[in-house]
C-alpha cells in the first residue's frame, strides 16, 4: 500500500529504517522501504549500507538536489501511495504507519500530511536560531494546519497518491536549498488537489547551527525569488506567501525604504547577533526582508 521514501544526504538513517521495518512487519498491508543516498560522504554510505539487504537501497553517484531526488523515487516505488520522510527524522509513535493506513483506508485522500515537531528543551546557544524559528514558526498545530491546509506545505512527512505525483512533480529547475516544497504545494492547489492533515508527526532531531541556518536562509530567499519567476509573479502565490506579501507592503513605507537603503550597514550587525544566538524573531523577520530586497535589487 505504501512506499516509504527516504532521501538521504549525510545522515545515519539506521534507526529510522529499522523503525519502519519493525512497524511494517506487524501490518497486513504491503509496505516497502526505499532509501536513496544523494552522494553522501563515504562514511555515511558505509554506515547505511548495513541495512541494504532488507530494503531497496540506491546510491546516486552525483548529487541530484532536493527536488530531483524526490522525483527519483517514482522509478522505484511499486505501491499506490508514497510516504516521504527526511533522513534526519525520528519516529516517535509505534503506530505511525498504521495511523496513516487507517486514514487512507477509511477516507479518500490524495495528499495527507502528518507534520513534524522539534525538541521542546532549549538547545545550546549555537543552535538557538534554527530551534526557536522552527518551534515558533514552522511547527503548526493540527488546528492551524486545518484552517489553511495548502499553506506552509512541507516535504517532510507527507503521503501522496502515486498517480497524482506522476502528474505533479517537484520542479527540478530549483537546484538550491529551499522552497521546492512551497512551489509543490502551490501547484497542488492550482490543480485543485486537496491537502489533508492528521496528527501523526515525526521529530526533526538534527538542528543546524546558527551560521549554517543563516546560509540556508539566504539560499532559500534566492530560491523563493526563482519560484516567483517560474510562476510568472502569480498574485495568488504572492498574496499567500507571508514574506512576499509583507515585502510588497513595506516597500511603500518611507521609513522602511530608508532601512533598505542602509541595509549594507544593518545586515552585518543583525547577522552578527543572529549568528551568536542573541536575537528576537522580529529581528530575524526584518533580516529576511532586508536580505530579500538585497538579493532582488
């Protein structure tokens, strides 16, 4: 019934794979596990090869990127539904697969999201940026997700019907980090594919350090602007993307326009405090606005 699809890049996924393997053995429906390594370090590949005999394990000789590797699972998946789980995730429920199967068997679902959560305890200061942003902005309750099902779509922990995925794939022109999921969610909505949600989360167990997350943020902003070009400045997309909609509004604010003008002074200062882990989320919001304007001009 389900092809569990785990894209891997420099992550030890033995615990994750074993969790799926053990849960799958208890089910009456067919479960297959597919792991595709996207040209990880040799050390990672050596570790993950230990379970290759139990599952369908594939190694890419060159890095394909976040969009292309997810499309690649169509070459190997034999089941009618594909479940995508990031390699740095952790199963926190012994009924994770059975909960999904129950929903799929009892209701007609094309796309189903279970969400992801982060640790509740505050991490070391050097990991604080990623953690605080994710806990407060990315992790949404089921009620929040149900209010606006297609916004904030994430590629970690979602199921899609194979025949739908064969028609609507991830855009492979997005080669950098970020927003392949934003575009994919938008295209599902444009094709009137309803995104359903349940409470069935995984734990995002790895946190980027502050500097790494800042670099990913900058790269993600470039990807977001590329998405805008791909969809030809679609007004519905811009209106429903909070960062873009705020950016368009503040460009008309005379005070903030001055801040944009002096961003070459402001950004390094903000970046210093963000990197050190001393910040507010509003500061990070402003950083992204200023950085978006810098990239866009």
